[in-house]
């Protein structure tokens, strides 16, 4: 009886490592697309992502959601907002990697959970635990230190963090699966992206085909690079606890940071190390608080279930039904950062 759940958990962990590993190593891919500029790469990513996810949906014959979506103007409007915000996120990330700012880009995904929590307080009037307040405060101090270190605010990091936090907030309201959401978003992006590529070709400035078949195939592969990690993430999300995914999410910025330092040889003066150290301290505090809260809630829920075990009434016995346990604090805590797990740099 325990073999199948254990195997499912292993499969989920492998998919989680694969998803965040691919997102973490993607800075190695974008430079391969030069001499294409960031906007051209972004446009190809939009076009080929739709082609790839449409093919995937055709294989699994999952189309029913489209009819439901087109009959709901509010959800369509939110999908349009999500498409616009993720366009900014993708574009800034591609530009930052190909312009020698991999480390600063990684910082954006390190501080994203902190920004997500801050937006929850400001926009959703969520209440924070003391440890969460401390983590957000330390994160804000880190931004000040990094501003001194860079000689300017870390605009790339802030843009990536706030755009993705906004994207997560909107997607939470849309409530659509990962592949379906990507299909809807890229469908909205498709015509503007295709129009730009056609215009670029008419100007004689397109690199698609002009740099050889290999380069054209790499541009087309942007669809796979975008969608495949999302497929792996979806497989992980249904097999492992949210708390586990919450820990795995840090693999991506860690890999990006290490690539920036070790592979791309970006400079890291002492004041930047100090800023990053403060960010890591804030994330450590945030993770510790989330795990502690989840454990306490799990124990409390287990105790409630044990106490109610002798009084459970089966349906049909006098018309009574068993009481349903309210959402646990762990579930509530998990929902605060669930949208931050599906990072798609």
C-alpha cells in the first residue's frame, strides 16, 4: 500500500527538480540566440510557445476550457492582464541575461516571495505573522544595501520581482491550469508577436533563417524551453506537498546566481555580497516560519480528527453527515505563496 505513494512522491520530486533545474539553467540558452535582439527573441518565444502548447493540448484532447473561458469576459480580461505582465517579465529577463546582468536577474527571483507577501498586505489586506514582517523588513534593507552596491536601485531585480508577483496575483484570480493558462496567454500575445516578426522581416532585420538553419531551430525551440518546465512543474504539483515545492523554488535563482558568478564571471563586490546575504537571511526566516506553521497546523488538524473519530456518523444514519474540517493554517499559509512557485523566467 505504501509503495505506490512513495513512487508517486519520487516521481513528483524528480519532476520538481527537472522544472526548477531547467528554469535555473535557462540563462545558458538565451545567449545562443544572438545576434537576435531581446525583442525578436521575445516575439519568437510567444509564437512558438503557442505552437507547442497547442500541440500538447491536441495530444491530450483538452479543449473544453476554451468554451468556458470565452463565455467569461472578466476571466478573459484577467488573462489579458496576465499576458501583458508576463510579456514584461520575459522581455526584461531575456534582455538582462544577454546584457550581462544574470546575477541581478537572479536576485529578482530570490526576492519574489518577499514582494508577493508585501503585495498581499497592501492589496489584499492580508495579515502577517511576526516572522513574515521581519523577513519583509530584512528584504527591504537588502534592497537599500544593494542600491548602494550598484550605485542605483536594482531595477532589473525589482522589475522581475514585481512583474512576476503581479502575474501570480492575477493568475490566482483566473484559476486556470498551467498549460491552459500559458495557451490562453500566448494566444493573446500571438498576433502582436507575429506582426512584429513579419515587420522585422520586411525591414530586412530578422535573424530567423538569415543566421542558418541551426539558429532558426534554436529560435523555434523557445516554445519547448518555455512549456516543458511547466509540464514538469504540473506533474510535480499534484504529487508533492506545497511546502516541498516551496523549497524547490529556490533552486532556480540559486542556479542562476551560480551561473552569473562562475560561468558568466560577473562582478560581485563586497557590498553586493552583503545585500544578497540579507536576502538569503530573509528567505531563511520566511521558510522556517512557513514550515513551523505547517507543522503546528498539521498537528492541530490531526488532533481534531482524532478527537472526532468516535463521533463520526455515516450518511444515511438518521440523515446525519460527518462534519468537514475547516481549512488548516497550513493550507492558508500555502495559499499565500502558491502563485510564486510557478516561476517562468
